[in-house]
C-alpha cells in the first residue's frame, strides 16, 4: 500500500460525499451544499494529479495503482456527469446528452473490451495516451464549470465549446483504445483459425 495508492483511495472515499452534497443542493437549494460538493470534487480532481506525481517522483508504480487510479477517475466522472445530465431547473446547468452518451458509451465499450481481451488473451495491457488524459481533464472541467454556475449568459457559448472538446477527445481516446485492443487480440494465438479435427 504505497502513498500514491493511499491518495487514490482517499479520492475514491470523497465520491459518495460529493454525490450526497449535490443531491442535497438540488433538493434544498442551500448554497452551502453546492460549495461543499464543488470543494469535494475539486479536491478529488487535484488528488488525481497528486497521486500520479507521487507515483512518478518516488517510483511507486504498482499493479494495484494501475487498477485503482483509472477506476477512481471513472467513478468520480461518471457520478458527476450522470447527476448533472438531469434537469435541475434553475439551480444547476445540464450536461448535453450527446456528451453523456459519448462518455458512458466509451467507458462501457472499454469495460466490455477488457473482459473480452482478458478471456481470450489471459492478460490486458493498457497504454495510457495523452488524448485520454486531456479528455479526463476536459470532463472534470465541464463538471466544475456547471458547479461554479459559469454556464449562464455569454459563458454558455464557452461551455458548449468545452463540452464539444471533451466529447471529441473522449471519442478519439476510445477509438485508440479499441485499436490497441484489436492489436492485442490479433497477436493472440487463440485468434488464429484452428486446424480442423482429423478424420477418423
């Protein structure tokens, strides 16, 4: 249990608190709940960079960390994106449906691909790409933009550009992961046609 993994686990523990605070805010309209949810999401997003820095600086890479870090990202972003995809009236803005579908569709596709590759090949090699990191940052920025209520007036135009950039980077990263998965499957001997059984 490295320091980087402890930070990642702390980030995962913040997710339920973030969800509860946002739900309390949309039910009561109490701004303190929005501030608490905003602060929690911001701290979790910052911790995403902190655990990565610690892992690189002190060479604390581990198989557990390779699983926990992307899992924490997915749980945080999916919870934020799904909650903000609903219409909360004048209290909070709404994430466009096309961005929600892009994010959830890519993640579901990746999970299905990981399961198939593991069943066929026996192991999965995940290559993090820069466009995937950019997509994660843009998705976090989209959620923070709505929690800060910057999506009103002239800022609405900038919010749509931000959401569009997040959708494009998310889609591109998904296609690259699919390409990597196809290469791993193609390299496996189980993907080659088997010889027909000998005739009696």
